[in-house]
C-alpha cells in the first residue's frame, strides 16, 4: 500500500493518546516512527530494547487498534530497534555478556557526579531517564506541567512519599528541563537541612541580609526533604517569609517530603497552610510491573542484559523501593564482574537473601507511639473510653497494625487498650482491613506509619 508513514503514525498517536495516561504517552511513545509495511504488518521503529518490550506487551492492542482503524489492511505490528545491532540480539547469541568488559566505575554507579554548582543539579536526573508507572504517574505529570507553566501551574508543588521512590530524581528533572529550555532562568535545588545550615551560618557571620537576598532571587526554588524543618521554629519563620516573597512574584517553588504536610509533626500551621495551598501529590511504592520495568531500564543502561527470569526474581524479591532495587542490581553486577561470568539464578537468590536487610524488631509500645505521633494525639487518648472520631480512627489503626503486623492476639490487644473485649479489637481490625482496599488516603497513612516503624512500606 502507498501510505504516508509519517502522517499515518501521527494520526494513530492522536487516537492512542486518548487511551493511555498522559505520563505513559510521553514516556513510551517518544522517538517512535513507522519505517515500513509488508503484507499487512507495520514495522515500528523504537529507540531501545526496553521500549520495544514495553510497547509490545503493554500497549500493542492500542497501537494495532489505532492503525487498523485508520488502515484496515494493517493486521499486526512488529517493533524494531533503530540501531544497527541490538544489544539483546548479542545477548541471545551468546546468552552471556562479556563481564570482564564491564567498567566498574561506570556500570556500578560510582562515576564522578558532575553537579551544576550554581543550580546544584545533577544532570543525570532527567525526565527521559525517569521510569513512569501507576505508582508515580500523577506526580510525573504534575512535575512536567510545572515546566510548561513555571509559577502558574501547581505553585507550590508538593511531592511526598517514602524513601527511595524517586522524589529527588523527579524534582531535579524539573530543574534540569528548565535550565535546558531557559538557560537564563535562576534555578536552585537544595535539601531543607542545607537551607537550615545556611541560615545558621548567616546568623553566626552576621550575613542574614545576604542570606535572604540569595534565596529570594530564584525563578525556581526546589527544596528536598522538607520534613527536616520539624520543630525548627526560627528556621520555619525565615523560610515562611522567603516562600511568600517568591510566591508573590509568581516564582515557582517545589517541595518534597517523606509524608504529607498534615503529618509533619512540629510544622507551624501557617507554613503547613502554604504547602497545602498548591498541588500535593504522593508517590507510592512501585508495584511488580513497575519494578520489573525499572530493572530492565537500569540493566540495559549498565550493559547488563540477562534472562527475564533473573530480573523477574529481583523484582519479586525486592519490593520496598527503587533505591533498594538498584542496589540489588549493582550488587549482582559486581559479583558477576568479580567472578567473570553471569551468576546462575540460584546464586542470585542466595546473594539477595544474604544482602537482605534484617526485619526490624518492633514492639507494641513503638506501634502506639508511631500512630499517636502520626495523628498528633496523646498516647493516653488511645486508651480513653471515648467515641470521638479523632481518637477512634487512630485507635482502630493501632489495633489493626498490632494484629496484622505484629501478630498479637485479639484478647491481649483488648486488654492493653483499657480492658476492652476482644470482639472490639476484631471489629476494628476488620473495619480497617475493609476500608483500606478502597480508601487510598487511609492506605497511604498506614503505609507512612509502617515506613516509620519498619523502614519500608
């Protein structure tokens, strides 16, 4: 058939975009094109193995459907990597990579980090290298929207979630994109701890005016780990005034935290109100499919291509966060380099077990303290004979965690909670267990409490 391939693909993309999320569309369909057709099969060029597998397994029905509706003669799609030789093809030929050629400094992530000293941005953190899944696609879309309308869309933007979930990557991606598209823009990234240290030093050196002027000049200010401001009232006061100055000039402010502003203990109400006045979005822990996608992307970037069975096991074994996923992958690559060969699946299983973090021992009193701190109530309130909503919910959450996570018996929990009958504890457990399946907010709260207790969700 004589077809304008470019027009056909552009028309298909319009229809495909209606059927997938904006974040997924931007991530997976970039740098794709139709390069040919034969006997009803369209050949689609993709940039790498990772995109090839993702499109063919996750989005093939949307792609084929869109193309078939535009041209009924099209009956199938094949995905071709737009390189002369696919790394995966080489891997299939030998079923093993040349481990001795792995450059440890580069492949294991120990290369020097070239950070932009003025903006304090690491150039490796970009939107292109950020893996989007259902666990983070809303945060990704919000961050990308900010780059298109700096200071007007989602100002401030507040991204929160547990450790190792990619918040810093996403925050710095915004800064790097702005620097790329607007070289003259004044951009700065820092942690809240660095801000606090700068403030203390400026007070010590009688340079508070210079400190204020420094932070009020930025078109985009990115502050990571804002929970560090907890209980630091003087620093919160100074930051409050800097925030207002930037906001009044429509300068963009982006924050991250390990929890939502409402659950940062020791945060002044006026500052909490400023944080909550813009767009708040959370990043949860990645589900299995996203973990596997992340591993495939990172292993390809490191030139470490192995059977899917191995990546499948890593994705199944490491469930906590992206940082630990990459750590497990780096550990395996390191062992392969040392031994000069790819490890067997059984060897990898043993290595992961050996390096797994031991389960943290948590006591009943620690659970109660974590729950009361999270909901900002007194411990004694949990044991009172009251039906006040602000007490009942934390009490039921505490009972749920004690039963579900610590396996404490219903009667013992009831006894500790003011001599309550065990049926009361059973009711609380079942209610929370039922509600978290449909209440994302409560589910997120419990995950945050578990993060505090166990260091994982």
